[in-house]
């Protein structure tokens, strides 16, 4: 490989790693937020007898964002459901071809999610979320942003795959 290509690859992987780590950290914070608001919702409803109208939609939005942000980390690590049996049985050039096919299929799906996610965000921009009074676009924006971040993680996984996937590590002991 040429020096410029190696340098570009290194920069891409560095930027992608930081973006993915940030996305996963924010996804974890989304889980914490959903848990705390869910706990508040239970306490407010069943102990204080004063249910909050904002807690349920906030939990839903936090879980949606958590899922799509953490998806980028799963794509980067290659831990999503794939054709594990074929991958375990394959080796050499066939395994590389199979990995490219899996990557292209996932990439096609993410591009569709990105495209339709952008369309959904635009369509619901004037709708408000009951109980929160904010635009529904804030909730739907997780779909295109998470898809874009996942595309970065998927490309990084293809360019710089881990030495051993989690499924392989579990299979070996």
C-alpha cells in the first residue's frame, strides 16, 4: 500500500474509533437515563399516586437513541447476527468473500435506513410528542444518525477487522 493510503486509513480509523466510542458511551447514558426515568415513573405512579405524563415518552426516546447509537459499536465489533455457521465452516478466500457479502448486505440495509430515516425526520418535524412538547423529529433523528454512525463502524470493521470475533472467541473457549 502507498504511504498516502496507509495514512488516510489510519486517520479514518482514528476518527471512526473516537466517534464510535462516543456513540457507545452516549448509548450507555441513554440506558441509564431510561432506567432512572422508568424508576421515577414507577415511584410517581404507585407510591406518590401522581403519574408524570412526560416520563413514558422520555423512556421510549432514550431507548430508541440508545439502540441506534450502540448499533455503531456492534457494527464495528462485528457482533451482529450474521451467517455464523457458514463463517465457522469457511476459511481462506471463501471466508473473505462471505465477509464482503455480509458487509454489503448490512451496508445496503443501513443506507435504506439512512435514506428513509431522513425522510421520516422531515415528515414529522411539525408533530409534537405528547407529554414532552418537543418535535417528533428529535426521536426519529436517531434512525438516520445511528445508521450513518453504523455505516462508519461497518466500513471500519471491513478495513480493520478484529483478530477474533466474539463468536469465534466463545467457540474456542
